[in-house]
């Protein structure tokens, strides 16, 4: 069969596979627990399927070339991750994480290569990311309708009711929704036909409503940072840009106000967190004490003297939920192996939650997490990759309207993802539900600024 | 080009391993200091901590019942030591890399002290030992 005839079929197949992969990654850590085991297996199959399709598509379209800086930077980062097997605290885990993250980056890079110099193809890939996020938002509504208890996290004396939809927690699926929000806004406002714009509007409103209802402050800040980047880049004129930014700021304030409306329930039973998931039935003989009953290791730092109760400050709009103490502690840990870290993919094993008010197995900051895993060098290589992806954005204003607006949407997704990285450890976590969507959108930036005649954009 | 890449890779590998062993050395030094401060394992004991991966002995100093803590894994390696005498929490830990923990205590003695404070713990230790034998 001639290559030209095969091209559309692979291109068409890529779209549903991207959307299905995104959906499966959410289901794998989702609110429907009976689906988790199957989704966990299927997500890797879907990712491998996406890799194969993307590489085949890129192979067929190997004429046009994209700038190699981003591929070199990605290669250097993955190379360091692979090398870290040699000094990792868990070489097996490091190997598994490195391979899986490399698959995500190669798939994203191959999609960019295949779509290079063809904004319409890049647009279709971005549409698939939006469709995946739309399926997640729609699935959340279905869970709300049929399994209300799974879709909503009940209020506690410290926390209000929070919507989690299809995600395993209020901060889970909303990560993906925040990353996809600028691309959904692009479909809603910047695409041609009225029907597409209407669909895009419904999706964008659905994503935003899900984020607001979840009360996830990180997703809200990240989503609006992404929208602001999109608004700043989509129009060439200063006045229009300022008007777009003003509209985003006004909508942002409205959403912040709406997300602070629900109140905690003082009458609800407090949530007890066990010292150990399966605590052995131990009992101390007086005068000795079982330390887990008085001073848990996960509350050790910042705990008042034994006998004095811990005051729960509740959850405020600007509060860090104990993150700042955890970040400081994790940075202190990273300083123990400052240059090269403890090994890629070992963040969860290395970080120890010792902080009263914090409750997570990771420091919930991708940059701190990266410093723990790969040290200062890993952080520098990661930022190099981000810089290589963002270089084309500088030239976006001089592009034609379609390319400029697509660039704005992809840059918005990347900015949302990077800001989200301040609140969540995920940018380099291949199993996370937002990772694939982020890197697929980000790599499209270099596709949009390649030249169809084969000359690489620099 | 390939040769340069291999040299850089070898250099990084060496540096990574050096960082790992230096970090372990620092943590082991801190653990050894707390171990020395504790003195005999059975004196000034105020409590214990039972976790799946390791168990800890807690020691009092003056009014502070949680002043010092030694956490020991099944092989008798002290994987974590905590000093709370200043009011804050100072800790040295090799939880993530227990193979490099080189300060050891007699595991049987640790279990004896825990059982003295928690008689039901004896059954848990026996069960764990049976599982380890299988």
C-alpha cells in the first residue's frame, strides 16, 4: 500500500488511543475500586500501543524535522535516570520507572515528530488529549449519578465536602483536568466550526466545574496559570492580550470564591489515620508506653510535647496543608545526596513523612521530589528539557493565527503542568494520570514550529 | 563522541556511589552517637514502637519520656535513631537503604526488652520468625 494511503489510518488510530490511555491512567487510581486492577494492567498496554502507533506514524512522516534540542535534553534526562540504577536505593524500581518514563517521552516525541510542520495534525493530537480529559469529567458525573458515595469525599470537622468524580481523591483526576484546561479553552474559542466550539465550551466548563467542586487549590492555581499563559500568547496585539488576561483573572477570582463556599462539618466524625496500615495488636504494660499511641513517627516534627493535643488549623485557601514543613524536610534529605540523589523513581521510599499536619507518602512537589531522586543535576537536566520545549513559544507571535493559537494552547498545558508540579509530585511519574497528557501537549510545541520542507526549527 | 559519553557516564556512576556511601557514613555516625548516648539497651526504657518494617526502643531523659529512640530491623541493624532531648526532633536514618546501616545491636535482646513492655508482642515475634523460616 502506498505510504500516502496509510497515513490517515494511523493518524486516525492515534487519536482514540491517546484518549483511551488518558482515561485508563485515571481509572487505574480512580474512585471505582473494582476497576483499578484491570485498569492498572490495561494502562500500560494502552501506553505501549500508543508508543507503537506514534513511532510508526513518525517513521512514515520522517521527512519533516523538528528541532533536536528537546530530544537531546529528554535523552540526557532519561540517560541520567538510567545511570542512577548504579547508585539507587532500589535499582529494580529505578529501572522500571526509567523504562516507563522513557516510553512516555518517546511516545510524546514521536507524536510531535509525526505532526511536525502540520498544525492540523498537531491540532488533532491536542483534540485527543482534550477528549481524554472530557471522558474523565463525564465519567465523574456518571459516578456522581450512580455511586454518589464514591464521587464525593464526605465533609469532616476540618474539611468540607469535596468532589472527586472518577479520581481516587479530590486532587487526583483534577491534575489531568488542570493540564487539559487551556487546550479545552482553545477548542472552545479558537477553532473554526460553531459545533466544535460548542462542544469545546461544554468540555471546558465541565473541566473547570470539576476542579472548583474538588476544592483542589493546586489544580485551580495550575489551571488558571495555564489559562493565563494561553490568553497571553493567543493574540498578537497587546490590547487584546490584556483583555484576555483580564477575563481569565476575573473568571479565576469567581472560581476561587466558588471553591471556598463549602464549609467543614463540625458534627462529622473525625478521620483517624492509623500509625500503620495494618497495626499489630500490641498493648503496653504500664508504666511503659506504646509510642505509636502518643507520638506517631509521621507526626514527630512540629508535634507539641506529649500530652498536649495537636491543634488542627483546618484547610484554608492559602494554607499549605503541612506542605512547607514537608518540603523543608525533603530538601534537607536531598542535601544528603545533593548532586545525584537517591535514584530515579525512589521518591516514595526515600521521603519519610515526619511532619504534623502533613499526610502523604511523597513531598507533593515535583521539583523537591526530583532533587531527592536525581539531585541537582537531575533538576538542571529537567529544566533544560522544559526550556528546550518552550523555545518555540518565543517565536509564536510571528506565526500564522492557527499555529499561534495552537502554540498558546500547548504552552498553556505545559505551564499548567509545571505550576501543578509545585503542589504535586508527578512530572516524572509515568503512572500518574496527568503525566502522559502533559508531555504529549508539551512536545507538540516543537511540532508546531518545524518546517514542512525539512529544515529543522532551531 | 561515544567515548566522551562513556567517560561522563563512568564519572557520574562513581560520583553517585560516592555520594551514597558518604551519606550512609554520616547517617551511621549519627546513629552511633545516639546509640552511645543510650548506653545499655535495657536502662531508662520508657516505651517501644511496633511497625511492620522495624521496631523501636524509646528512652527517657529527665522529664522527657521520648528523648531518645533507636529503631532496629529484623537483622539487628539500627536503621533510624532519633534525639528529642533539645525539644525538637533530630534524626539519622537509613530506612531507605538498610543494607548500609552498620550499627548493630543484638536483635534477641531488643525483642526481650519489647516483650517485657508488651507481653503480647512475643506472639508476633514468634509468628514473624516462623514466616522467616518458611
